[in-house]
C-alpha cells in the first residue's frame, strides 16, 4: 500500500529512501529547468519527476500496448511539457 502522505511532505521530513533520490535528481533537474526557461523549481521539479516516473506506472504503460521506445519517447516529452507548464502563469 502506498503512503497516504504526499511526496513533498515525505521529502521534507527526510524519509530515508527519498533523500538519495532527491539528491541525485537535484542537479539534472536544475540544469533542465535552466535550459527550458523556468529556472530552478527545486522541490516542485522533483515532485513532477516523481509523479511522472513511478516505475509501476511505466511498466503499466508498456504492458498496455506501448513499446519501450514509444514509452520512452513520451516519457522524455512529458516532463519537458510539465516543467514548462508548471512555471507558466
């Protein structure tokens, strides 16, 4: 069963398994948001990454009929759109 607490709450509390993930994502997400224009979104960028890249959901996407290449193409485009859209007024 998944936690009833949200990602940002668990991250701010220092939940053990999230800390290394967040640390690993910090610089790549900062660089990506700098390139796309919205600037550093910090925890919100990590939140969007977490929402889009749950391994269980990625497996479901592939099992639903998408090839791994199709899933990868969509999963590369999705965070780009999400990061740009997140920072728009």
